[in-house]
C-alpha cells in the first residue's frame, strides 16, 4: 500500500505540472501563430522534465514549483527574443531552440543528482553563500543574447538567421548544462522562500477576510449612494463613456470599486457637485482603509512571528 509520503509527493508533482501547463498554455494562447502540434510538443517535453525532477527529488515540492515558474519566465523571454530578431524563422527551429536549454538542464541535473539531492534533503537555504554563484551563469547567457542584437542578421538571409538562432540556443544550452547545479540550487532556495511566504499568508487568511468584508461593505454603500444621487437629481449625475446619464447599479458598483481603489480610469466622471462630494469622501475613505488595513495585517504578522 502506498505510503502517505508517496501520495504527498505525487500531489506536489501534480501541482507543479498543473502550474507549468497552465502558464505555458496561457503564453501560447496569448502569443498565437504557432500550431497546436508545436505547443503540444513543448508541453509534453516540459511535463517530462518536471516528472524527471519529481522522480529524482520526490520530496522537493519547492523545486518543482519554482521550476514551473522558471519555465514560464523563460517562455516569455524566448518569445520576446523571437519576435524581436527571428520573426521569419519557421516553427521547427523555434521549437528546437526552445527545448535545447530545458533538455540541457535536465541532463545536468541528472548527472549531478546526488549533490543536488543532498541540498534538497537539508531544506536549509544559505542564500548568502549561493546567491552570487547562482546568478554567475547569467553573464555568458546575456553575452550570447547581446551578440544576437549586434550581429548583422538582416544581411545573412533566412537560412542564416535560422542557423544563428540554433547556434545561440546551443551556446546557452551548454552554459545551462555546466551551471545546472547552481541553477538547481537557486531554484531550491527560491522555493524555500516561497514556502515561508505561503506559511505567512496562511496566517493572514482571517484578517484579510475581515479587511475584504469591510472593503466590500464600503463598495456597496457608496454604489447605492451613487444610484440615489441619480434619483434625487433631475440632471445627469455622471458622464459615462462621453454620455451624460445616471449610472446603472452595476456601473455604480464598478465606479465604486475603481474610486475606492484610487485608480480612476476616467471612463466614468461625476458631473454634479453632490456626486463630486461623495466621490471625494470615498477617495479619502479608501486611502484610510488601505492604510489601516495594511497596518492591521502587519501587526497580525508581528504577533504570529
């Protein structure tokens, strides 16, 4: 019969895979232009690497979760890189270029699994000794990226740009392979900080809920006032999308949320003096609510520590 630890590790793996798939799916949907075959291949490859990490380090939920986030960040940077310099490169070289550093990282982690596993088992981050080395590998990566921006890519043609892209990603993959241990250690330490953050957040559920309850009460209160102003005054109380009229209750709720948050998009503007006075009162109330709410949350955090 599987142990509770096995189910816990499996749950953490599933969570990291779900986060990774959702992030990459959102990025793929936002970017567009790629076929589902390419997007599906990327998702399968990333899930395979996340599974490898889970198998190598079954108790390290912080490792796989931070890996999922790192993949999302890398995907955004890679897409920006392509749209800036390699817009005419076909899908297959783009796919290969994206997967090369991920595969290199997986190979490097596998080769150094014993050293990394000892760090995972300790669960004690030493950021002051690892921080510099963890980021040192970014220097050659940034140099490779800079070389792409200064290279005469327009003069080498379509095939030349394709070769240059693959060569650049191969160079980055080599750096990632050599620095895989430091990258993994950085992900571990970052994950431990995430653990501390979520532990603190779990202790703030009740005061945060109390704050949101009072916040929503003020939103509804001022929304009803805006509606009542329209009924008490024959002239239009607001300018909504360039048209002078009274707001609906949904529009009043929207304007109340925007005003209480002190955002002010300008799509809804008070016209009458009475409406402006109520808006001014809500802005002051919103600032005070945020200040006192933040103070209460920090005081609660201090008590918990």
